[in-house]
C-alpha cells in the first residue's frame, strides 16, 4: 500500500499497489477487457534487487541488508536513468515497507515534521515505514536541517527506512551526508553488460537477430538503462531500416561555397555600380 502525506500533517491518502504475478510479468496493464502494451522500459523494469545490471556494490549491499533489515537511511547517488528510484521501490516491496513517496520540491519543514509524527506509530500494512525522497538535493534548506535531527541516532524513528535519491551532493549538507549510507549508482564499466542485456531483450521480443548494434546503443546511452531501452525499442520498430545521418561537408566544399557566394555578391555590386554610372550620365542601361 502506498501512502502519500498531504500538506496537512494529519491528512492521508492511500493508494493500493497493483501487483502482477510472475505469470503476467511483461504483459500490458488491463482495463476491463482492454490490454495496453508496455514500452520496453516498463516491461523490463527490474522486479528484484538481483535484476539490476551494472551496479554490483549497491546490489550486494541491499541484498545483505534485506537478510536482516533494520532502521536505516540510504542515499542513492548517481546520474538519471541508473535505477535509483526503481531500486528504492523494489527495496520497499522486499522489506516490505509502507511507502511514503515525497517529491523533493514538496519536501518542506512541515512535511518533514509530518513524517516524523507518522513514523512514531506502527505501519498500517507492512513491517516498516519506508520514506522515499526523490531528488533530495532539491529539497528546501529548512527540510534538510530538520532531517539532521530526525536522522540522528537519538531521534531516529523506529522501524523506518529512509531512501533519498540525488544526482549530486553539491547542495547537501556534509552533516546530512554523514547520517546516510551512500550507494553510488555509477555507470563505469556498464556498457558490456548493458549490450548483452539489450541483445537478450531483442531476441525475446523478435525471435531473431536484427542487425542492431547493441554496443553502440549502450555507449550512446552513457549508462542510462532507461534511455538504452528506449533506443532499442526504436531500432526494433524500425525493422532494420538504418537511420539517415546528415552528410558531412568537406572543407574544400565549404571553401568553394563561400567563394561562390562572394563572387555572386561582387558581380551584383559591379552591376549596380555600372547601372548607377550610366543613369547619372543619362544613358539608358
């Protein structure tokens, strides 16, 4: 069950979580008798900690953590598209945790105080409270200072797991960072694993080799798995038709074009001058 805290501290909205069985993994969501296909990024979204690629250390740390979970605060740090928020939600399901997901720009002092109050009570439908703050480096300064007290060992809420995600730490207090277990969702060395991952998906989706350059897609995505899946989907839809790339113009051709322009302008200038001379002399052009 997902729980969203409203701006009013005591007002709660609850949303049920739709859970698909393993038999339906990858199928579209249904509404009545209608089935809606998913994008590859949605269809192959990781469902367990072990499903993530290219982030061996975060995967190992969280696998160990799930064996003996306890109150903790994590900071998932890394570029966009590396699975930070997805990993947080997977972790919440595995605990299981009652999720309070708060966008950073809505994370102000009042919201932090509301979180602190809520987490003093037992979760309604799970073992842990799970507080997810997306893009934590964008939360207000007052909220960040409030978390300094909330995450302190003497005031840490019982049976609560915090996960903050951020692209960088420039705007985060060093005291705040010292209270979090920081996991880097880096992209170094992911290209080879990502290329194999894409090749496997392509085989599943089409049942054949499509002449797609998976290594090139992985390199162009720069470690962004979501972006790589979107690029792969485009290639599959293209059915092997190559993308038309703009032709490169050689330096001599550029020089020739410039010379031609100058020559045309010079000719026009000479013609205009001659016409004016003739007009001044009273001679028809």
